[in-house]
């Protein structure tokens, strides 16, 4: 019943990000996939970054299996942000992409903030926290 409700909400309240996630899924259709809990996990070619859109999670293809597992937990947490926020999840997406693609790399390149954690951004912290609470496993970020 929980799986049904998870998918029902993702395909109604979270329809916007679910459609975009499906398009990303189709772009990466040749990559390895599996079902992780209620989400569809895809290993894409990026070694470090993940992405979550509706019930679609994209995890890094990394030789470090613990890193890959931790990224999965973090991205799964984002799927629950999607459940709660629905169409407002786009705000999370903008903050997340801005932080991960622009702000965080700049900070990491400075002497003062070189040790800043990825989860310093509240959106990313919340995703890891949710993923850990829901799965009982440890996120890498």
C-alpha cells in the first residue's frame, strides 16, 4: 500500500518532476537500472554527481561502492522532498543545482572554505537526513 501511495503522489502532485525524470531515464535507457524501494535507480556515467526527479534517481557510476550506496540514500531522500513539495520541488531543484554546480565548487576552491561539507546547504542536508531516516542507511553527503 505504501508503494502505491508513493507512486500515486509522484505521478499526480509531483507530475512535473516525474515527467522530466522519465525523459532523463529515456536518455539513459542503455545504462544499468534497478528498483530501489519505490524509486527507479539509474547508474549514469558521472562519477560523482547524482540527480533525483520524482521517483527517478540517477546515481554515480563510481568504483567506490560505499560512495555509490551513500549517493543512492541521499538521492532517495530527494524523492521524499518531491512527495512533500510537489510542484514546488522546482525550488529545491534550482537551489540544489546552484549549490552543487556553482557555489560549492567555488567554496571548495578557496582556502577558507575548502573543507565545507556538501550538506552545508539546507536542501542537501535535508535530503541526506530524510534518506537516512527512511532507509536506516548512511548517506555519503
